[in-house]
């Protein structure tokens, strides 16, 4: 067998938990499969532990046994694609949303994504924000083609359920009420740095404007998306509020230069 084939077979044995067909190729010692089993257990336990540490609120919501079972299934079918274990788990919320429990907890995927993003943004360090005076470098003709780079600890998340209220119950260690939770469209600006976070709600047009800018669209395109939501949307006011909130850290005009 080539080296690549051997590596692929070992990788599949570690991830899938098999490996009986590898026994003849393993040398050294008297129980090669027992040694392989050590790597299999370490792979599974280390990744499951990593997921549990990143989704503590989700564990609180659905219980440890359910989350552990989902995590074990996930690490087998969605192994890491990058060497940094801290980045592992971004696809886990979508995985949870497809599970049977999501029929009982319809906001599970979105809540898990909020859980993941809170862990990410709260570990960021804020950059020096731009002053609104930075916009003076663009002419009225070119302002619409400007893109905005946001603070690193920012994410935009919409949901048909009040997942922010559920998260506050977890953070404040408050028992949920007996009444079932009612649907409510929420649009959240998830913002954090240095171990802290905030979850302000935005109105639909402002959310669309900021989310579009955050995704890399130009000011003109973001304003157009917002006005599709609400024709009364005021781009100038919204842009001023963006800078006032300290969200903008760099501007990039259409020709690619950047103002830091």
C-alpha cells in the first residue's frame, strides 16, 4: 500500500471506530488493535469535550445525554477540516437543527448558533473604531461603493423565536416558566469582547443594513436591501448610528485602498 492509502485507512479507522482489517499491518507489541483503540477513544473524547465546552447553554437547554449523543454522532460524520480544535463546531448548530429533538425545540439550531457566536465574540479584542470623519475622504459619488470592516466581535443573527430571552435565562440561572414560549421574530446584533457580550435587538431595516454591510456589501447595496424592508429607512441616520456605536474599524473604497 502507498503511504497515502495507509494514512487514509488509519484515518478512517480512527474516525469511524473500525480497524479490524488493519490488524495485520500494525506492528509492535502483542495487541495492536488495543493500541489503535486508544487513539479512537482519544479522538472521540477530545472532540466531544471540545463541543460540550463550546455549547454549554445548548447543553442546559436539551440536557447532557442528548447533547453528548449528538456530539458523538457529529464527530464521526463531520471530522475536523482544520488543525485548530478551537474552530471546530461551527457546523454543529445546523447538525442539531436536523435532529428529531428539533421538532420539540424548534429554535434549537438558532439557539445553538447563538451559543457558538457568544463564545466566539466574547473572546475577541476590540479594535480602535473609526470616527465618522473617515467618511469625509469619500466623495458623494464614491460613497455608495465603500465597504465597511466591522469590529471582530460582531455577528448578526435572526430568529423566529426569542432566543435572546432563552439565553438570558441561562446566563442568569433562571428557571424557565411553565408557559410554552411563543414565537417572536427577533433580529440580534451579537457583540462581545474580553469576556463580555451584549445582545441588542435591531429593527428589521437596521438589521438588514448592518448585516449586509457586515457580509461585505457596499453601502449602496446595503441601503437598498434595507429600503426593500422599509421604504422609510434613512441611510444617513443608520450610517451615523453605526459609527456612533463604534462598529466600524476600516473603510474600503471600490478601488481597494483601505482607510484605517
